[in-house]
């Protein structure tokens, strides 16, 4: 009965650690196609630095895969964070009797998991906050940005659009704490928001680069 309901999830490491990080990159790919690529082609003359910033969210995911390659592609054992304990102790009894106890769940361990994930979510939220606070401060003190924002056809102004993309990614930063109490789903959410933070960092650096040139 244990194996039927609580067996190992094949390729679970890929489904939990990699796939959630790839989902936000679909949105980033759309931004590249719709907004960044035209600027990259026409304004930067195929700058290597600008290309590196565009690919930064993909590169960070790739680095994680390379570093943890053996663990991620291990189909026999689920890759777990150091703070993540096994809260379910399975019974050794092999019986088809539905009245038999097949496992014991530790509520204390579960609470520790929730607190640990909430701590990570809060740290992630702080990073979003400081990054976007810096962006707001840059907009306020950068003299030329006022001129850009007051020109006609503002919706066609690349630098303003890039700022809006960075702020849009930053808006997701208010959400992580709302997903801290769902155990495995919280871990998946943490993977998603960490990738969005990488997108936010890349968008912020692109704003700095375009204002510089």
C-alpha cells in the first residue's frame, strides 16, 4: 500500500527544481522578442554586453543545472534543501488492510518546514524590494529620464518600456509570502519567484545599460 500511494516520483527533481524555473522564462522570451531584440539590433549594434544581459536569466538556470547535474537527474532520490526534513515516517508493515497505519506525520516537522519556507520567501521579497527601490530612486534622480518621459510617443520610447518591464517583474515581488504554507507547492513557488527575481535583475541592468549608452 505504501508503494501504491507514496512511491517515488520519477524525474521528480526535474519537475520540481527545473520546470518551475522555465515557466517564467516564457514571459522573458516574449519580452526579448517583442521589445529587447529590436533595440539590440538597431541601437546597440549587436553588443555582447546587452546580449549577455538578455540571456542572464537563462544562464543562471543553466548554471544551476550544471552544478547539480548528478542530483537533478537522479531518478532514485528526490533532491531536497538542507532545511527540508522528512516529516512522514512510513510503516514497515506490508498489508492491504485499510485499517492499518501506513505512516506517521510529524506536525512539528511540518511547522518547521513552513517556517523555513516562509523565511526564504521573505528574504526573496526583500531582494525584490531593494532592487525596485533602487530603480525608483534612479528614475527620480536621473535628469535625462525626465526628458525621456515627457517626449511624444512615450509608448514607443524603448528606455521607458524597459523601465516598465523591470517594474512589472518587481510587482511579482509582493507575492512570495502568500505561498509559504503549502509544503512542496511552496518549494515550487520559490523556484518560480527566484527566476522572476533573476528576470528583474536582468531588466534592471538593461535599464542601466541603455541609460548609460
